[in-house]
């Protein structure tokens, strides 16, 4: 069991990069293989030995989250904490809100992370170096299926970070968004002298999994200017570890800063005197070829853990990634759940089709008529599919009705969608509670999405292509 960490799962995000899906259902409850998205990181924490966790959600969905997780069989104890929906809080704001509940070092996980790697190596880096922060990064994942993302094309560029690592020590020495720079990136000479072996990465995926020392939370509660965790607070602390002030100082010097009575970061980063003495007397050093003290005498130390190349890990924070993981979830089920049993065809469902391939997943109390062809589809609960229907590479959420004679290819249908007779949809994303008129032949060019999730009678709501 992992006793020294408090786990926090962040599930209060609005899914701003996948509003087509989250207009009718919270992001953390979007189905992946007929399990709510938030189930995957919770199950990962349970396998790691975490016995209880704080689950952060917005206040109006707290009961929905409780109901969705009850039948999932999780043994981990959940303390579901709600945050105000009206407040546009970042992760740092949320941690500040939780600071009174945090009594030890914390393990922060996003609700949209799915991986097959163990968390023990990440925790061991934190323990080994008595780090202030350890961040997990994934290498880019190869796409097995060259498939078009349902819905309109988007002009939004994916977020990318510049990540600088000391290749000898895995010290995280630089972290910033690529969008913050034009053509060049300036590196302080002091940083290059201190860490002469730096590798820069631009394609890594930030897993949004952080192991954070308790003093960082205390500083965050004290310094209220930070709103986001990665973009503001962690970037600030990474810069501070390279500053001239990041050296062991006497207690009487550390109690005040240049601003007078205001405490600085290094006041909170003081180490236990005995730990410091033991480190100075040991033979261990994280650098060679000089007479500088262990860790250069830095009380603030940030590290990165790069997941092995053979490990799978993604963030399901876009429509494209959501569709991709649903296509792969049955194939990767055993590895990402640690061998948890998968029930691909729920026993309460009435399935009469003889043309359903082995890659399909069907939820509870759904009915699929005979004379239907269903290939590579994820079908939710309480769905109804009539005869002479062909579904290929589709995701159906709960309560979807597909009437006779319809043909759908590479589509996502949100909750309670109805597709009337003899309609043909290709590469479409249909918002919740909408009805597709009969005899329609629709593609993304003629469809719109209502980002507010307001139902419009007898109209598919999709965004126009390239708008």
C-alpha cells in the first residue's frame, strides 16, 4: 500500500476542447468502453495501492458521478468534493480550495488520463530525490487506424509544450508552451552552466499526473496569484530552482525575503536539518566532474519521468483522442485495467444480429434486431437498433435509437439521439437529444453543432465544416 500520499483526481474540467461531446454530459462521465472516463484513473490508483482519494467535481454533477460509479465495483474510498460551477477555476485554484484537507504529499491525476504503465517508478523518483515536483510525460502514441475524426474539421492547433530535461539526472529544468515563443527560445547561461546536458522535447504529452511535496501546496495556499498548475505554478517553481537564491540558506535569512515580511518560495522549501546533514555526508552526488555539493545545494528540485516507449498513455481531452481510445479500448483493455474482466456484450441486452464482429462492445438493456451489420462499434446502455441497419466504426452513447434502413459510418451519437428511417450519416457527430429526419443523407459539410447543447427539433446540430 502507498500510505504517504494523498491522491486527488481532477474531474471538474468542462472539456473546452470537446464541447460537442460535453454539452449534454460531463467530460468525466463520457463513456469509454461503456465505463465512465473517470473510472480509469480511479482504477489505476486502486491498483497502485491507494486506499482513498479526493475526487473533485463541479457541484451540479456530484450526484450524477456518484450514481455512475456505484455499479463500477471500485474498492477505493471516494471523498467527492464539489467546487462552484460558476467559478472558472484552474487546477491551482482547486488545490488552494482543498489545502485545508491536504495533510501530506499529494498525487494529482487528471480524469482523462488512460495508461497501462505502473505508477510505482514515478513515485520512486519522487522518494529517491526528495523532489518538490515530479511530472509524468508520455511519448507520442502511434495511431493504428487512419480514420477521420467525426464532426467538422477544426482549425484549433493542438497544445504543445517545450520540455527541457537534464539527461543525466532527469531534472526538469524547462517547461513552457510552444505558443509562448516565436522562432527562438532563450536559455539562461546560468542554467546551461548548471545543467550542461539538456535535451529539449516538443512532442511529449503532459499526462497531467504530478507528485507534489506538501510544502508546494502550502506555498500555493499562501501565494494566491497562481490560477493554473502547469502553466503558472509549476513553470514558476521550475524557473526558481535555477535561480541564485536556490541554495541552502540559514534559518534567519530564510524567514524574510527581499520584499520584507512576505515569505518567498524558499521559506516553504526548507529541508529537515538531519536530512540535509546526511545528504552532505554521503558519497552520493547527482553530477560529476566538479566539487559542487549534492543537487548543487538546491532545496527546490523538479523532475520529469518519461514513460517507457513500449507503454501506452494518452489524454482523452479532444474529440479525436476520445474516438481513438474507444476504437482501441477492447484491444488494450487488459493492459490498461490490470486484467479487470471485460463484459463486451452485456447479458441484459437482446442481441439478435448475426453480423456483429468481435471488436464491438454493447452496454446493458440494449436491443439489436436481426438483419443488422455492426462492425467496430461501441454501443451504450438502453440503445435500440432496428432491422436493416449498418453501423461501421461508430460510438453510440446511452438511449440512442437507430430506425430501420439507416447506414452510419464513423459517427458519434450522444445520449438520446434518434436517427429516423433510411438516413445515411458519414463522419458526423450528433449532439444529445437530437433527431435526424428520415431519408437524410448527411455529411459534415451540411451539419452544425450547437455548442450550448440546446435541443433543436428535427435538426442535427453540428458545426459547419471549416467554420
